[in-house]
């Protein structure tokens, strides 16, 4: 893990998710998303997208490690979220102390279908 601090600007915006307006924050950078990675070692996406954060999920380090080692497991807190918007992805931001930040787009499913990593 890099010890370098990354500063990303965030911009408030309105998006549509499942036909409903949602408040989101757009990141000032594009990220590469991997499709259906089993764990963090498989996050090597080739296509970069705008990122729209619709919610942030705080985790303890152990909870994050468990999630990140089995990204394809069903998680009720992901169900029905995410999707493609404009030229970006609607994401749940997953954060934990001392861990990279994950941006998860389940695209309506209940698992981490598309994942980008920052840090």
C-alpha cells in the first residue's frame, strides 16, 4: 500500500438511479473498473469511467479484508444499487482504516460486479 496521500476533488451532483433522482458526489478523476473480480488481486480493469459516489460504507479493517477477499459473495447492503450513468458508474465507496478505497458498482446485483481501487 502506498503511503502517499491522494487528494481527489468531489463535486455534488444529481443522478438518476433506478429511475429515481439521487444526490451523489462525482470524483475529479476517472478510475479503471474490473468486471467480476474475485478479490483485490484481480482488479486490473482496462476501461476508465467517471465515478459517482451514491453512498459511503465505513468498515473496520477486518470487515474490509473479509469483503475484499471474496468480492463475488452476496451482500445485502449492495442489492439493487449501482449502475451505469452517463459515461460513469454509480458506486458505493468502501473505506476502512489503513486500506485502499474501493468503488463498487453492483449494477443492480448484490455482489461487487464492477470494482475500482484507489490507493
